[in-house]
C-alpha cells in the first residue's frame, strides 16, 4: 500500500522503501504493468547485474513481450545516472526529458522508470543533491508524461536518509514519514503538502523546504495544504521565516480554519492562510 497525495500530475512519482526484495520486485512489476497498459515505454534501472531482473520480468508474459519488442528495457544504473557520483539535478532532469521526448517520438504515450537508487545516496553530499533532484524532477512530471518509482533499500540506508527522500514524493509506502512535500506545478512557485506538520517532523520539514528551492512568482509562494491534517505554530513560524529569506509572501491554503486562527493569533506578516478550495 502507498500513501498518495493528490496533485495535478497526470502520472506518478512514487518512493518505494523496502527491506524485502521480493516485495519490491512485485511492486515494480505492477508499476511497470500500469505503464504498459497506458502505452508507455518502460525502463528498469537496476543497481546490480541485469540478468536476474530480466529473468523476473520475463516471467510475466506481458513484460516478456514488451522486452522482446523493445517497449521495455533493463538499463544499468550507470547507463541512466553517474553511479557513485553526486547527481547533477538539472542535467539529470534534462536526460530524462530527452528520453521522454524520444519515447513520444517513437509513438509511446510517455516514459515510465523504475530506478533502484540506493547507491546514489550513500554519502551526505549524494543525499543532499539527490533529494534536491527528487523535487526538481517532480516538477518536470507535473507537465510531461514521465513517471518514476524511486526505490531505496532499508537494509542499507538509515531511517533519517529514507525519510529525507520519501517526504519529497507525492506517493510513498514509507508510513513512518509524517508529511509529504511535492510539486504541484512546473515553475517551482508552488508545492503541495499532505500529512501532519508538528514537532516530530520539524527539522525534517525545514530540510525538505530548503531542498525544494521554491521560487516566488510575483512575490508569492503558494503551498496547497488541503490534505494537511495538522499544522503547529512552529511550522507557521518556519514558513514565515522562509518567505522572508526569499522576499516573498507564503500563502498556505489549508482545509482547516484552525490554521488561519493560529496565524492571526501569532500575527505573522508575510504568511497568508487561505481556505483551500
């Protein structure tokens, strides 16, 4: 099961955290089959030898046929990313944009990728760059027919690393993540929020917000929080301060009137709380 934050994206961006390789393999197959039924080109980006992945996919008749006719492909990790290096986020988005355009030119409806990305986030520098890339590529997905399952091995990464990655996806199976921050448009001036923002996730949210690198348009940053179940005063202060650093008014669109009342009581110029529609 995955937690799903609704957004305007026509396709999906899913973070799959696993400690059972079989469960991951089954989830990846389902994700690819959804893309196959939608007429998309499929990539499975694997971090290990391709032969076991090819054998698993070939055991599914529809995927075996897709592999045979070139609609599906198993790609080595260093064939899609610079394995072992710090990812260049904008360059990586451009690479997937080119691959998506190539899929469309070949008559497919888009590109769908499963990527086992654990080796790309082992060091602090790798993690920081890749987390920033996760939000950057999420913006790209708002406008173009590209979908991705980003898989991370719980046996090799610590809980904080997994949380920093999972919280930047609109869909995840990581139930321990208290919130999700995800793109709702391609320009970076707005984002969506789901879950709960309280003291337990305060530091994680501050880190995620900085990595999202939101860009004001006409002096405004909009956070669509219709699916945010709870927000505390610390988060409102953090959003106010974030807006100040970016010379912008932060607009929080919340489904809960308590957020607006709290912002009024605190008196927070630079933070505007609106009713979510």
